[in-house]
């Protein structure tokens, strides 16, 4: 099972058909999802990023299915260094947070979960990252800050400090978040 999953992961690419096929495979066989985090921790860059992306694709369809593996993902996120692993994890955290704050949530972020996500997202904002994980982190922290008072002032301070040297994508998302914070 693990070898077949590895082969399928290595064939995962950017074509919509390929992504849809692999996502569907995980959705109909959720027991395979337990194995995917093992591949994220793999030192081989060719599989770790694809494994993280696979979880993101599943999370877009069913956030609760991936949420069951939150402890593993929190651990991976706290030690991840590869851009192609961090970006999907940041998106997963954003999706979980959006779901949690939606009108009909399928997951409930406990206080401890929110604290872990907050810590990881702030780490991604203050460390050298590409714009996508930082943008996802900004949105996640904004939402979490609607219930935790200290987050918005800290987020605002970081965004203002980093604004001048940010990319155009960073600046666009930062402006949006700063406007929403007020």
C-alpha cells in the first residue's frame, strides 16, 4: 500500500485531471491519508512537497478529513523548512480557520489548536518565506484575532514593519488585512 501510494505521489503534477484523480483516491480511501504525513517528513524533496500538496487538495474538499491528523501536521509545520511543504500547510491552516469561523463549521479549533496555529503562522510571517505562506498566515491570524485580542495588534505591527520590503503580493494582502484590522 505504501509503495503504491509513493508511486502515485511521485506522479502527482499540476494538471487538473491528475490532481483531481489523486484527491479522489484519498477521499475514497481515507486510511491512505495516515501514510501521507510520513512522506512529507521524507528528506527527498521530490516527494515531500507533493505529499503536502496532496493533503491540501483533500482539505479543500473535506477539511474535517485532514483535521483528524492535526497533531502530525502541527509537528511537521513547526519543523518544516522546504517552501513546497510550508505553502500547502499554511493553506491547510487557513482552510481550517475559515471553516471554523464559517456559518456551518465542520471542524472546531480548540483553544490549544488555535494557539499552535497562531505560533506557527507568526513564525512564518517573521521568517524569510515566500509570499503565499505569508499571505495565508496573515488571513489565518486575522481570523483568529477576531476572538483573541492580542493577535491583531501584533499582526498589525509585523505587517507595518515588513511592508516596505515586501513583494507586491505581500503588500496587497497586507493592505487588505490592515484595512480589516482598522
